[in-house]
C-alpha cells in the first residue's frame, strides 16, 4: 500500500499546525462559529446535533494494522470507545471535544492519516472496490489510479471551492462493488482489444434529493489520459455548475440541464486543449512506480484446510463472509460490522485492536473498509480461516451475514445528525432482530437493505433492493419504502411503493415484502432483485396495502 513521501509529511504537518491555531482562536472567541465553519469543514470537522464530529480519511479504504490501532486509540482516549465506518470507506468519531481535535490530528499524522477533504465543496475521498488487488474477477487493481487521483486532487487550487462536493469511485472488475454509477465520476478499469488498460467513464451519477444514474461519456479512455480527462470534467463543472442553489449544484444537475451531448462536447474540447499541453499525461514509469506500492504481498503456498467441523456458525461464516481470491489457497474475508441488534458500521476500540492483531498475524498487515460499512481482510490463507474465525468470535465479530438481509447500510440518522428527519439506527436494529435466524436469512438469500435518515441519502437508500427513507410528517417520523434499487453494474434507482410507515411498523412492512418475494420467486436461486425486476412493483404494493388492492 502507499506510503507518504516528503511532500505528504510536510503537507499534513503544516495543515495540522494551522488548524490547531484556528481551533485556539475559536475557543478563545476570537472568531465566531460562522467564521470557523469553513475552516473546520476543510479539516473534516462537522457540528452535529450534540457535539462536533470528526471524519477521518481512509483513502480508497486501505490501511494497515498500525493505523487501525491508532483509530482504536483515538476512540478510547478522545471519544466514547467506538468509531463509525462510513459508506465513503472513512471512519467518523461522533463525540470528540473541539479542544482535543488538534491532538487527534497529530496522532493521525504519526501513522500517515489525516482528515483533509473529508468534507466541504471539494473532491472527497476517492473510493474503490474493497476487494481491489485480491479479487479473482478483476482486470487490474484500481487503487493505483485512486492514489494518483488522491495526489492530484489534494488541495488542488482550481478545485478546492467547487459548486458542491465531488465524489469519484473506481472499480477494476466487471462486477461493480464500488457503485461507480452513482458517483460524480465513475471509472471502470478495463482492457481494450489490444490489451491496453483504460477506463470507461461515467459522469453525473448521485443520490440525495435528485437521484440519477451516471451517463457514459467515454467507452475507453487510455490510461495516460486519466488526469487530463478528469481535469476537463472538473473544469467544465467548476465553470458551469450552479452556485445559486445548493440543491441544484451537483454535476448531475449540470448534465441534466445542459444535456449529455452538449456537455460531452465541452469536456472533449477542454480535454483536447489539455492533451496538447501535455503536462497531465501520465508517464508509464510513474504509473508503474505507484502500482508497485500495491503489489500483491508475497503469499507463501499453503495447503487448504480440509478439517471437518460441526460448528454451524463457522460453516455459515465461511459460506457468506469469504470470497474467491486470485490464489486458490487464499480467500478474502469480510468482517461484518452488523451484529444482530447492533449499530451498522460501528466498531469498538477493542474490536479495532482485535482486527489489527488478526491482520498482522493472518492478513499480511492489510485491512480494507468497504462502502457497505464492513471491514475486509483481503489476503487470508484458507488454512488459517478456522483460526481467523475463532479470533473474530472472541472479539464479537463473527457474524456470518455478508450480503444478507441483516447486513444493512444505515446512516447515523437523527440520533446524531442535525440534517436528519428520522432515526436510522433503531429501525436497522428492529429489522436485524426480526430476521436474526441464520436459516431464514439463508432462505431469503442476497438482499440489500439501505436506510437513510434524510433525503441526503448517506445510507444509499436509493440503491437498496429495499430502501428506507426517514421523513418528517406533522412532527412525527415516517419511513418511505423504495423497491428495486441497485448499486452494482446493473444500477437502478428504487421506486417509492406508496405511503410511509410509522417506526414501529417498518419491520412488519419489510417482512411483508420479503414474504411476498418468497411466495412468488420462480426458484430458490432467484434473488430478490431479479424477482422484483421480473414481477414489477404491483404484487408487493398489493401485499403492503391490501385495502387499496381490494378497492381496485
């Protein structure tokens, strides 16, 4: 994985010292909260309902054991003993004291981490497939390109004050595990007929108040043109994006209002000018150097463990939470942060330290954060899987539910967020407890539930197979249900099925939807999303609102 160079060290050190001075001036009353707001946002600090919140960057979701231990230390010393892993592969702390944040940033800098550009109208943390570099189905590891984009975008003088926040995601496999089509720029790494690496480029995807699927602007962009073309997109957006209305300021609105053909022509003109200049062309030697930072670890050959076990928990975990590695004698392990009845994405300080220990002992010192709010050990010898499971079980991290109905995405919601209309966490817990039974989860199969506490869609509800959106109606919490969303290579935006449900009725509604699916699927192998696309909304609507079905 990438290591800081001299520029990175100096850059982070200067920013940390600068922010410490800004915090001191805020605490002394020399500057007001309004004056402080743009300064803190540049350093990942939000003001939530009850306290400040700090969001720490984990570039493309990759870190090592020392960094994970530092995150545990911060949770224990400066917060309430836990952290919340997010859908941008970052981690948030919900209870730090403002006076302590400079010390937290110094601690982070000591392990080559920071919180820069995790908020504000800038290019946010570039995300990638959490199985990058290990997956059996990928064309190439996309993380070197995510790192190139990170270096290029960090404090980019032209793009530090965009019309709105800007998000980029990269994947290197045909199976999209990075949700690239709901990003401002989505990059799909692939090879052309000549075997050359390049990218399919999507722009204008996003969720929030106006969900849209990204539009393809380049079927194949040569590798060397990555920065020039990305710069062209950002430059056109920066010049033409709406600044008069923050709800219409994202590039997806520019694509919609301008039209794809016209906007694409503007991008191509800017790109051609940049290409002629030549400064942004990526030299192969530089790409190779960065690619070497992400080389596969030296994985010794290991015999696969053939020992039989009667432990149903282990068998279930092995089935759901391990995936095919490039090497047959290795596996990729998903560590679920979705225990039954727990808070999705949360991990305690002791659990983070346990993951660090396991990664060092069994995982070649590498850990990933997934956009689905889980942790990943990308390189684990299959012979070590029983030992890894035992260690995870000791830490309370052995839940074998990856991809199942209890493996939900949920934002912090009204328990923390000042923007939220409703709580996400209690609803997620109720659904989890309703579907706790492993046999029932296995019968249901792959099903993604995603929950947001407001229209900003931090819980990605628009692309949930079942999406839940918290809204406020006459002072009470209500939850809209959408069906048919998906964030993979067949991206779709979920459709609202009807009137919303009170908090204590949401789990019942989800159960009705699930029972309807089970009764109508064509076979046990037909997934929920495939059944929904075959059947359409009507049978689910009839089951949820029987009084309307009778009236019709």
